[in-house]
C-alpha cells in the first residue's frame, strides 16, 4: 500500500481542549469542553482521540506548542474523518486550514529533534 500523505506523521503527546466547533455557515456547537489527546502531527494536520463525539466537516481553533519550539502555532483545524474505537473513544483525522508557511520550520525542527 502506497503512502498518500503529503507530509510525514510525527508522534507526539499533546493534550488540548476543544470548547466549541463551528462550520462556515455559522453553525456553532458550544460548551463541549472536549479533552483531546493528540497522538500524531504533521505540517498538514493532527490525529487525536477523545471520548466526545465531534461531527465531520466542522472546525475548531487550536494553539499548538511543540517541544522543540516555544513558538505558539495558532491555527484552525478541520475535522475530516472519525472512527469509533469501541472503548468509548473516537479517533479523528484533521487538517490544518490557513496555517502560515512560516511554521514549516517549527515542524522540521521537531522532526529533527525526534531523529537525534
């Protein structure tokens, strides 16, 4: 099976909280307070698990700080797909939307740190 991803996935242990998700047509779901556990990251997006159901096609705001950098990455994340794991958890695949290319070096530094 050939890998179709544009960027290498990097393992990470990162916890975030999602308080609301939204769609471009101003449909908003508030007061979620969903704890998410990010298990991989790339220049294109994140993979995470949570016990909270989040609908596909919705977006949320995220602030990400990688261990290799103190720089905060402010981005919007779009939920692409969801898989129910059967143990009360859902696994999600998401993409970053509108992230500035200037952050590419932050991901490159993180990948280099993992290889050292």
